[in-house]
């Protein structure tokens, strides 16, 4: 009885919701799930009228609805979210939303609402609960925007991206008191009048990327947390001289034409500052005090504002105690002021790559710095204050590639005790041998890697290294080592790597002068190795010591190999190998048994299979698509040579024998008579 009662109760509840039967109901065009109807991309010309009345989310993107009529949404009184993007929508009739006054999220991107702007505006004004509105990609001008949004005081998020807005003033957003997020990217904005955002007291996210603004002067949006003005034409960024604390946390000025480091608010909470791809430099060494004052005049109506600042000063920015990420890469910075890093006590990531630095001195206590990128400069001298008050105690990642450094500061790795990754590629560095690291005084002439206990990844590509001696990596536990493009580095074999052989997992020895004929080319000690690059060397035979390793990736390109041992795949290497590179070797087309064995293994991927060729009669032929005629010729060549000669001589011998028999039988009488007459003699009595 209790079970029957429970069943009746569940049925009543299920029916009472009026949605139970619709959870699993099929609709001819739309996908129904909970209180959402997905009708995207169905070539609909109007809003479906047979959806559940309790629908709260209606998705109609990528259809062909050109007009949203007064009766289109009449039965959907619980609608909260509506998407009509990419429909070619031209008109929303004034009464279209009267029955859906609880609508909070409306997405109308990529339509043609510029055609009937005033009528569409009347429809939008009837939405008292609208919180998020997307009008991007509708070819709207600034006048149209002012008409559409002037009565939408409930808005919290507004997107006007990808329209035709050219200038903004205080009439555009004056009634949007609750607005927190404003997206104006990809317009044609070249002017924003003073006071445009004055009424937006809650605005926290402002996106003005991809416009045409020439400068930002007297920036005073103290409540803003994120400002993106990347990809404009900004040459100046000057914050207003307020005593109030600015809430700005992220400022993106990348891809502009900045000539100077931005003048930031004195009191700020800035955490991320992006200045990459500009024309920024410091000019303090070029100008004296009399030339250092800059006067900027701004005209707003009948009022002229004069801003006096000193952009030539070495330190023109405010204190940055919260800054953690600073990107100044791809600029024209030739030097950094002496006290540039002063006060950046929270800095963790610093990017200065692709500049013009030839000398860098870091004396400030950057205790939080973890990531330092100085690649692609012209550095010849790097000085870091090391000692009792360690400058970089938490540094873990250092990129110095593509500079002119001959050595790192003495005892660099002794003091940076947490460093794990160093990239010195394309620097003319010399690695210190077993004895001594300096030529006298304090300036090192070589780089010392011994006793760098924390170091795990080391990149020394293209450094012009001489033959490495033994124990150059003593007391280190490297896991990833790249010695590529150092043709003389391993002419003496692998003795120099014996100290790190037990710990290495990734090893790149591309173009290092390695030869299998070398006495010390033995990989048996590299038991943890998983990725090995031996390309562009002089290997004439496959190193047998690799067979016992558990490699996953092996690169053998551009060597002198004419074949691989067929038993490779039956050993440990064959069980662990997952990817191999084999192209640009002079393989013999008639000795490809190893290729068939390798290709038949489903677990091994030949990454460059289409580029692998073999040599047959001075011709290069794809190993993966050998013609049957060549295979047949190779089979003949594989037969025993003596037997081959016998088979070739047998027809000739038979032909000669037959010819002799025919001649003998034809001229038998003449031959016998000739023999008898020549050899007959009288018998003596």
C-alpha cells in the first residue's frame, strides 16, 4: 500500500511541474534540455511557437529571422535568456518583449540592427530587468548607440564591439549607473571626450582594443580594475595626479606606439602591466634638466587644460608594490634606469626580450622574481648583485638566448638556489673546464655549471662550444639538456655527459660532431632517457647501446645510415619506442627488412614516413612506395652469386652443346674420313 501511495505522489509531482513530459519529449527542430531550447542553425525564419511555455533559455543563433515581431515571444513569459546572433536581424518590433519582461540576457551580435534603430530601441526600453546586452557587429554608429541604450539603466554588461563608433562623449552612457563591463573593441574610435565615463561609477572592465586612439591623458577612472587599450595608436599614457587609490589591476597597452614608459597613478593596485610591441625607450641620458619638462595642452570645448610632466625622468611611474607581471618585450629599450625596479616587491614575471639592451645591472632586491626573459637583446654584460643579500632568491626560469654574452656572473648558480631552467642558446659562451673559471680579477671568462644542484633544464644551442671536457656538469641533476648546433662539442664522445647520464630524460645532440665510430659513443648509462635527438651527425651505423634504452622518441634524421639492425624491434627499445624520425639517410633499397619490421609495429609512429627515401641505382625512391619492379630486382640480387652465375651460364652451355651436336651429325662422314686420312698409317710386317 505504501508503495502504491508513493507512486501516485511521484506521478502527481511529475505532472504538476508540466515539464516532466517535456524533458524527454522530442521536438521536430529544437533540442530540449531542462528549461533550455537549442534551435541554433535550423534555418528558422521565425521563433518556434510550439516550445514548452516554461522555457527560460532560447537559443536561436545562425538562423534567418529578419524580424522579431510583437507576437514572437508571447507564450514565453518565463524567458530569461535569448540568443539571436547571426540572423540578419533588421527589426525588433516595439512590443516584442512585453510578455517577457523578466528577460535578463539578450545576445544580438552580428545582425543588421542599424536599419531600424529607433524601433528596436523602443523594444529594448521595455526590458526593466535586462542585465547583459550584446550588440556587437551591427554596424552601429555613435548616434545609434546613444538611442539604443539611453533607457537601459539596469544594464551590468554591454558589448558594442565591431561596430562603426568613431567618437564618444558624456551623452552615450549617462544613464547606465549599474554598468560594470563595457566592450568597445574593434571600432573606429579616435576621440573620447572628458567625462564620457564619469557617470559609470561601477565600471570595472573596459575594453577599447583595436581602435584608433592617439593618446590617453588625465586617466581618472579610479574604480576601474581592467583596462585594455591594446592595438591602438597611443603614444602617451598619462594618469591624472589624484591622491585617491586607483583600483586598476590589469593595464594592457601592448601593440601601440608608446614612446615613453606610462605615467601611472601614484597610488595603485596594478598587478599586470603589458607594454609589448611599442617604441618605448628611456631618454634620461640624452637630455639635461632644462629640456626635460613637457607641456601637454588639451582642449575640451572652451576649456584648455595644461598638463606638465617630466617624461625624461628616469623614474616617471608611480610606486608599483603589487605589480607581479611586467612585459616590456619588443620595444627599443637601450638601458634601464638605476632605480627602475625599486618598490616592485611583488614582481614575479619580467619580460624584456627583443630590445636593444647591451648592459644590464640588477641591484634591487627582487625577492619574488620567478621568471626573467632577456632573450634577443645585445647583452654583453650582465651584472646581478649576488652575495649575503641575494637579489634573485626565487628565480626559477632565466632566458638569455640570442645575446652576446661570453659568461654569466661568477657563482651565479650558487646564489640562485632555486633556478631550474636556463637558456643560453646562441651566445658565444664557454663552459668552464675542471680547473678555474676566471682569468684573474672578478670578471669570469667562462660559465660554471658545476654544483648547480637545482638546475634541471639547460639549453646551449648554437653557442660555438669547443670539445667538452669531462666533469663539466659535475654535481648537477639535469633532466633536459640541449647541445644542438655545436659541431665540435662531442668530437671526444659522451665522456663529458657521464655526470648527468643517470638523470637525463631529454637529450638533444643535433649537429654535435657525434659519430658511432667514436670510442666513447656509449649510451648504456642513460637509463632514464626518453627523448633523444641524434640528427645531423655522422652516424654510419646504428649505435647498439641504444637497444637497451626505454626511449619514447628517437630522431635519426640526416645521418649516414644505410640500414638499421633488424633485431632493434625485438629488444627493450622496440617495446618502448613510440615515435621515430628517419628521413634524409642513404638507405639501400635492397636492404629494407628492418623497415618492414618497423612499419609492421602498430605501436611505433614513423613521424616523417613520407620523406624517408632509399637509394637504388643512384636514384632516390620513397621507401614507403617502392615499385614492384625494384622489389623484384632486389630479390634477384639477394640470391647466392655463384648460383646466379651458374644459372646465367647454363643456357649458353646448352646452346653450344646443341650446336656442336648438330654440326657433328650433319658432317659426320666428312669428319670421320678427314680424321681417318690424317691419322691412318701402314702396318709393319
